[in-house]
C-alpha cells in the first residue's frame, strides 16, 4: 500500500470536522426554532432566581385515596365549610386509616375526624351506653363548654354517644378523665378500661413537672406525635395533588411598609426581641405593643389586621419558645390568614412544613444572620413575582375546626389494646424537645450552615420544568436522554502499518459522525405522547378500581371491539389490570339465564394450593364469579372440567386427551432451571407464570399508579435521617447459580455490607421477621435484592416486599434491567448492570450516602400508587368466559426453557475485568460514550489521536447541548414570564399590560399564522414602534361603520370607546354622510350594510362584521374588496365569539368541588325558547326528549312562562331547581355558539 501523508490526513480530518460541526449547528438551530420559536430568557431574572426546588404536577382528577373515602374529591368532608360527606363505619382490618401515633407518624387529624367504629350501627340500634368524659380540673377553663351531650350534638359529631361531666364523684365510673395543664392524682386507682388523658397547649417550659409514671394513657397536645393532636389551627387541602394555584391578585400592590410585629412579652427565652431589633438595623421593622415604639390597642383588633393586609408585606410570627411542633396563632391567625408573608422562629422548620401550606412562610433557619434575611426580604420587596409566589397556596384548601371533642368521643369507641406512657415527663421534656439557648447561640454551637441571601429557600414551586435539579440551593441541569457512564470503551489498534491505521480511522470517523447526527436528530425531536384512556373507564380518575385498597369501581360488560388487550398476542405490555377489569359482553344474559358454572381442576400436589376449597368460595368478590373448583380428582371427572391447572413440579399427568373446549393451564412461579422438563406437556393452552409474555401473568407483586401521569411526588420526609449503616442482605441459599454471594463479598471490600443468615456472620431469626424488616427501615440505606437465577422477568419478593415496601433502596441482580423498569416504580432501584465492577457500585453508594438529596430521589415514587393483589383466580374465571378460538402451545418446553430465557454463568467480578483487559479490541458503539484508545507509541498516531480526541470532545459538547432538555420547556404562555402568577389586563382584577413586541417574538395574530385561538394574542399585542408613535404624537386611526344595525347605537364618535385599551390611538368617525370615507383607515360593513360609494384605497381596510349564521344574513356578492372578517368563526381575522373563557393556568383543567351542585334540585331539564320554527328542528328533538324525561319548556313554544323582564329571576331558578339546560341553537353552522350556551348554560 502506498505511503499516506500525515499532513494530508490531518488537514482532511480538520476540514471534515469543521464541516460536520457546521452542519450540526444548522440542524440544532432548526430544531431549536421548531421546538422553542418564542423562548427568550428574561433579562432581569437569572437562572438562580428561577431555580425550581419543588416540582408539582397537578393532574386531572387524580384519585389518590387520601383519607380512605371514595368521594373525597367529589365533595367536601363534613368538617369543612359547607361540607356534606359523612364517614361510614369502617372495618377494623385493612380498611381504616391510621389513628394512633404508633400506626403513623403522619397527620392523623382527618383520619380521626372521619373515623366511625365498625359496630356503630349495632350500638346505635341497641341503645348503647354513653361514654362519660370527666373534666377533672373543672369545666371553667373549658368555657363556653357545657356539661352533657350538647357539644357532640351541636357539632354534628359522626360519633356522638358521649357525655361530659365535671363531677369528680363519677371519677371511678367515667370512661375517660381529662387533666388540663395540671395533674392531681385522683383518690381511686385507675381501672384497666378507663382512659386518663393529659391535655396541654402550652410548651414544656411553661407547664408543671410530671413525676408520676405509668399514669397517662393518651396525650392531647399540639405535638404531632400526641395521641390526639390539638393544634392551634389546621389547614386541609381540597386536593393533595394541587399544591399551588395562580395568585388571585397582586398581593404586593400599594403596600408601602415592610415588616410588622405585634408583641407584648418582651422577655421570651428564645431571644426573639434581640433578633427583631438586629433585623430592624437592615430593614424597616415596625414593632407594635409594649416592646416597640408603635401602638395598636387590642380593642381595635379589626383595624390592626386591616392595616396588616393593606400596608405590610411581612409579619414576624415569632414564638416565645423554641419547642418541637410549638406553632401558635401567631403563625396561623396573625400570619397565614392575612395577606402577609409570615417569617417564623420557634419550632423546627420541618414542623412548620408539616403544618402549613407549601411555600407559605419564610424561616429564619434558612439564613445565617438577620442581615442576610433582610437582604432576601428587600429582594422580594422589589420583585412582585417572587413575592406573590408565597400566596399561590391560597385557594387550594381551608383552615378547619379540628373538633377535639368529636375525636375524643370517636376514639373512645375504638377497640384497642391497653396502652400507657411509661414516662410522660421524658416524652414531654425529652432531649431536643425545646432549645433553651437563643437562636444565635444555638447556631454557633452547632456550626450550622444556612442559606445566604443570594439563594432561594426550599419550597419554591417550579418555574422552568422538571429537568432542572438543585444542589445546595443552586440550580444545575440534569440531562435525561444521554448519560455518559464511567466505563471506557476503547478501540485498540495493534496494526503496525500506518496506512491501514489511517484508513480505519477515516472509516470509523465517518461512521461516528453519521451515528452522532442520527443520535442528535433522535434526541432533539420531542413527539407528544398521546393521552390514552387509562383502562378505558370513564371514571378511573374519580375513584379507585375494585382491586385497590378502598376501591369501589367495578367493571361493566365490554363489547368485543371495545375491550382492552387481554392476551400476549394482542399486546406485549402489562395486561393484568385489563384482565382484572374484564367482563364479557354477554355476562348479564348469562347471569339472568342461570349460566352453568365453569369448573376448574388442579393437577398439582404443591402445598401452596392447600387453602383452596372445592366450590365457589374463592371467587367471592370477583367481577366474574361464575366458576367453581372441582372436588377431589378421584370424584370429579376431569373430562367434564372447563379448565385444568398443571403445577410446576408436583403436577399429576393427565389421564385423558384434552377436549377442544377444555383449557389446560401450565402454572409456575419458579425459574426454568428449578422446574422440570416440559417435553411431555402436550396441548397446553395457557401459561400462568411470572413472565410478562404469559397468558396470565402472575407476578410476585404488582405496583399500580394512582395516576399514570404522576410518577413522582415531593418528599414527605428525609429517608436518610438517623440511618448509620449502609447495605443489608438477608440470605439463606449460599449456592445460588447466579454467583450473587461472590458479588456481595467483593462489594463488602469497598463498603459496609451486613449479611444476615446462613451465608453471613449476622443473624436475624425467621420468627422475628417483622423486627428484622423494621431494622431495615430505621438503620439501613440499601438492600441487596439479589435473585438466585438470571432469568427473564424473574423478580421475587426479595425486591418487592423486602426492598420497595421498606425505606431502603434495593440493589438488584437477577432479571434484566428493563424487566425491573417495567415492573417497578420509576427511579426506585439501583441495577448492577450500570456498573462495571462492585468497586464502582460501592463508589456510587458512598456518593448517595453522603448526599441526602440524591438518596431521597429514590423515594419520590412513594405515594404515587400502591401494591395490589392480582387476584389470579378472578382473572382465570373471567378469561374462561372470553370468546376466543382454540389455541395451544406447540412446544411449551421451548417457550419455557428456550435460549436467552436464563443465563447459567456465574458472575466473577475479578475474572470479568481480567477478560476485558486481555481483549485486543473492545469496541462498544453505544450512546453512553464513544472513545478511541490507540495503544501505539508512534508520534504520528499520537497526533491523530489528539486531533480525534479534540473533535470528539467538540461533538460531545454539541450533543450534550442538544440533549440537555429532555422535555420541552413550558413556553411562556402569552409570552409573559409570570403569566401563571398574575392576571392579564382583560381578566377580572387583572393588571398585566402588554409591552411592545418585536416582530420575531410576537404570538400568531392572523388565521394564516395559526389555526388555534388568537384572541388572547390579539389582546396582548402591541406593535414594536408604539412608544415612538406615542412620543411623536401619532395620527389617530379613523374607523367608520357602514351598517344600520341597532347594535352600534351605543357607540359615540371619538376616542371614548378605546379608553383602557393597550393601543388606544384610534377614533370613530362621525356619521358616514358627514365624513369623507376615503380618508378613513378602516370601514366596518355589518349584516345590514349599505354599499360603499367609492373604491377601496390600497391603504384602507374594509372589514365584514357578522354575528348571525349565513342562513340568516344577506348575500355578499356585491361586497368586493373585503380585507378582514370579524365573525364568530375561529378562522376569521378578528374572532368575535359570543363569550370567551380563559384559563388561569392551562395545566390546571379541573379543581375539587366547593359544594354539591345537585343538592336540593328537584327538576330535570329546562329550556327557554321563543323561536318555534328554527331550521335546526330543535323543537321536535326537545318534544321527543320530553317523552322520556321531564323537560320544562318556557316561552312561546312551551306551556310554561318566564317573562323577559324577569330574566334574572328565571336564571336564578335555573341555578336552584334544574340540573340540565337545553342550549339548542337555531342553525347547524360551523362555530356558531351563542349566549344560549355561554350565558344561560355555563354561567
């Protein structure tokens, strides 16, 4: 081969690199313009200002079972304002929500308010004895409470079979004794059935010491771990998925003062006054009361609160003590219930987060000094957008009465085992309950590092999107589509001939660039995912399916062409839910006609079938339950059975050939290498295994999302808190063919791995399983969910139960990574496939161990769904009724034991690395990293390698910049950065006015630019040269109207009509007879136009205006030269609808109901109509409808009257009496929707 010039190669490669990068830049620009045509960053706001620290995704009708009640999203609970949903008796097992602190560390107030014991109805019928509650310290401190049952009846308590007394003579017989603030031991000894309750609302620093032990059964305090939590206030969201709404108004408007504080106690132990005075050195702080220079008498409370709302932006909600959960009316009443942002000091920040709406306060814990806090407040004061973010919680819920006595009464009826507090003093005044030192002394002693004024405190809702992360308060980008692994894939060239090397290099380079271009193209195209009907049920977002916890939605018979895929040949996806929700279309007929039951036999001796009994008992509760288990095989003729199930190991051979109408099912939960050979299995119709391509998939567990659009939620707590151990593993089989033990031991060389069982040096007996798993939750961060085999889809309870259902991150080995991804919640596990050695895995685990933020990301799926029972026999019974042609497996052995189903080789980490090092050529062309390594010392090869490295780094930079956005950013709606936090000028109380817009930046205004809605774009349009025109005194645009319609009679000549318009440099001409039409800038021709007497000038605009349908308007043949149309049609130049609805936030389509709109309505359908000869034939339809349902027709065409002069009265009658209204138009015309629909209907 001829000698190749190194210089030519270098020049050629450089030219090729430049050309490629130029083409890629053009492609990138095109993609950017297509994806984000109007995306321009705001010059005043930096990325730091807009950094998202919490991503909230409101969804349409999410149906998370928040309080365990079916209709919590279709109405208000009884204790809310205008609430009407009352609780019903709840089954003890599995149905009731947590009521006691040992059952849940979360909020239990709502659960207690909605609790009714399961035997309540029987107790009421039998005239149950009232529970007596004794107030041992007297009733005076409880004023205005009265003795007797009045409080329980007045508050409409769900459980009201209680009475209150202050008579100490009943101490021995009372069911409960409540001691308020002070405890004096009664003279009698407490009976086991009697409950003693200590009630305190003051913090431990201001209450007595309790020397008595084992005395109190319940606590009733403000602390969240009390048995009966008694907070000063309680905020309940209408929908837990909707955290924020657009602000109702600009809360910073016309406020001239900064910080206010109403205070009378100047000697608080936490040094709050010193903090406030130091804060006042950097920002205006007005202190009212005995501790400050300003005065607002308590007799004028209303005036003081009104002053807060109007004049101040911030309020110091400083408590007098720094105690756990101690949050009083200073925060709730003085702060949140007024139009100020409370600045809090007292309880821990997490206590405020637990009790307050999201992003509703500012905590001094986020700032290292009063000065940095003041700097942040100044920043909010200057930026109304950031300030208003603190009010986006308003409207998402309400402050409710927590009905303490209702809850006490209900809980007295709960059947619980006896409990008491061993040491109430230790619980109440234990370590870290209160901080005795002042705020600055505490921070200096702990060395706490807080936020500076240049960072944003946690809790701010997302602004840019979910593809931005936060690390230490600063924004960083997280590319999702492209991840570059730590692995190095090298191409090692061991040829001595330089020419061959150069040719190979050029060939590889060309291939690399083509692949890079393809990857960039595929990564930067963002197709929009269609919204498929989830399970094809109309109400799946308004409730839970029957197999979920507390679910009530049952399937209905489904037409053959409408049903979801049930079989593997119909879909490769998940079919379990489809099978659970399947009911054959002829089911009702079968039930009516008394269909013959489908008989199922089991040819297997395995013990896991032992709970099954002959008969129909197993199918109780199934949507399709017309099946039965056959009796003993000897007594039941197998030829008559409809289905026979053959187990995996201990199955019995069939004694007869399969009939065409009979179904044979192969069942197995063990991997192929632990099951027998199936060559002798002939005629199997269905498979029932853990594999996703089985006919009936039988997984070890199943996770179902409440809403497929909500994959992650904000974290409820820090899952890494107080965990001091790294990795745990419970294992008994030390000879698994997967080699998992070798991997675990290698991993243990680089990170702490505690192995429990026969294969390790630690022990956790099986009879203490719960204790062991609880230890997982409290002590460990990771768990090795290692399977004993490498088999397709083989994922057992090791992953689901021991891993996901506990507070650890499972590390998986066994099935393929895609198998785990298909079955597990998103980002819930770590796969060893992502690491080339146990050492690199350990390095990543150490990273997570040190960074709580990264670690907690693995738990953001919690709360988005639940693990459900897959009801195998219910699905078998339903599928036996599906009308399918006979089919069977020709070779079940090949399907079960075929190639690529299982991998028999063990993992040898060290040998695997050794083998990779010995390979001469290790070339993996993947999307992770493309790398060339030349193992030659030749200088020329080194030069080429250097050039290629620079080229690849450049291409990597471009690919990285292309793929850094995994989802399209939320473009500024209407081109304004704060459209979600404010209202536009044409909305009620709107204040955002448009600004001059450059040509390339404006939204579509004309029908040829967009077929969508352009009304808002036109309302927010202002020409770019508007300021210059205004300064120079532009000539007014004159508009004439050539129409005799009365609708124009209210218009007066001049500019009055345009006052308030963003662009108001227009005027109406006088009478056309007195105004020269040739000088007008625009002429409007209405429905009843008279023809123009002149030809249109080139710079003049003629507009055709009509609100009537074509069938009711005149011919337009004589109307020549029209430039614009102004009609109700959406393709008009200026769309003039009869009404227009604008969303506050296009992502929030629905909200929880504020009331029951059907309440007290006794009539069905109404219709107001006067034109009885409409060409649409609406009257005939209405009369036909009236034959089947009540239809009240008002007006000339019906027998009911509602005079036109009493329109408001008639419409009010619609609101109160009727459920439906016929908004029937008089014509069938495109876009023709009038006030009949908007005003009489929707409004």
